[in-house]
C-alpha cells in the first residue's frame, strides 16, 4: 500500500488515510453560525475520501473574526450547527477537525471578493486589538488598540471556552491558529510586537501569549484527542521570526502537550516579495522541523500532485498532507490520487451510493 493511504493514529484518533482538508475560510457565515453551505462544502470532502476535514479559521470571539461573515464558536448556540456537520463527517469516514482563531489587527475586514480591506465601524466593522498599536498596513490600515493585561486574560479565556464548545460539538481534532499574521503570530513576531512588558521584547516574552493560551486549552481539551497548532515558522523578513526560532518554540509546545505541528509561513507584514513560491515549497522546511523538533508534522502550500504527496511522506518530510485549493478544485482528489498511484483502496474510498461510477 502506498504511504498516502496508510492509517495515521494521533492519540486515540485514527485517520483512514494521510490526506487532510486544510482549513479554508468561506466567508459565508452569519454571526459565526455555519449553515448549509458549510455542510455541503465540508461534507463533500468527507464523501470524497479525505481522512481529516478541518473547519476553517473559527473565531473565538466576535472581535476575532477576520470578516463579519467568518465562522465563529463564541456562543453556546453555535454548538449544535457545528454538531450537525461533525456527525455528517464522521458518518462518511472522516475525522472532524476545527481551527480556532483570533484575527487580531487583521480583523474587521471585508470579504476578499469585496476588496479585502478594513471596514469602518459604521460600515459593519469594529475596533481591533493587537499586542501593539501598529496597523498591518496596505489595505488593512485600521490602527488596533494595544491589549492590556486584562485583554490578554480575556482572550485566553475565549480560546478555552471555544475549545470546550468544539468538544461539545463533536470535534476530535483541534488546531489553534498561531499563523498568518493573526493575533498569536502578532505576539510572536518582533515585526508586530513592540511591547515592553512581559509579553514583548525577547523570545521568551514574545512566545508567552502562545504558550499560556496553548496550556490553558490543553487543560480542557482531553488528552485522548490530538491538540495541534498551525504556526508561521518564518516571516520571510529581516528582523522577523526565523525557522530556528520556531524549532525552539515547537519543542516547547511539544513539552506542553502539542501532538502535531502544521507548518506554515508569513503574512505578518504586507508585500513580502521573496517567498520562494513553487510546488511544495514548504515541504523541505517541514521535514527539517519534523526531524529537529521530533514531532508529527504536516504542511500544505502547493501540494497538488499525488506522487508529490506520496514522495513527501516517503521522504519523512511530513506525516500527512494538508490540501487546500486542490481540494476546492477536486473534492474527490483522494479517489483520483489512489487511481493515479495504483493504490488498491481506490474503489473503497467513495460511498456505496457512488459505486456504479467505479464499476
């Protein structure tokens, strides 16, 4: 059997294969609530054969949404609509995952197809918060309020309550969003964190918010279930986060109970022009982190071809692959990849209702 179709066990959770649907914002919620769009969007990827389906960045508070149309799990009333989705995903063989997030200074934005720019407060936007009162820049020009220590405690509590709701909704895989220039990454990066208290300055202070948030969530998320994080491991900018920094951070998170790291990059500042875009460009970095931090690892970013995914697993760069845009283009990628690789499991991936298609 190809490695792509080997089972992967993390804690008490077993994925039927090593193909995961990466969390992808849909900008289609109303006050955080998932709806039929999300059920069909996520459910079709489970029917298509993915081992893990992760719900998009889901805000832990209204202020933490990227846009007014973002997914959210900041009230108890959000639990049952998400439970409807997790039941469907599990019924069709996928592990149900969710990514918890707070957008920080990048919150209060319009949808990408409506400009992806900060919304004025009288146009549906709101005041944003961040470690320091520094705007992201470019189209996201709103100056955030510097967080007080009380704000920090409140947001950590928001993550804890969101994790408890995620558990109640039936999710078995939890990812905390520590990447892409959102709040936790804003604390981590020297480019966005100019604080002079215990949450800013040197490395230990800049990772404090992440470490404390993670530890607080670990207290309420069952040990039997995987707790993971997506991390921007480099800012691609002078004076920013480096891969060496991130390896040290990941080691600390592993000691605190991290079960897998989702390796990502960048987006804490605009207009970075030397990202080495190309097929699977994050895979060598993920492989280095997997080896040096000694932790289960995944990544996404321009993983499109079945053989490319298989090679990444065979070369021990990752333990599973996260597919984003490719899964939007082809919800049945796991089936088509099995055909391409000659995996004997191809006829077992699709549900019985579609069996006539493979006769």
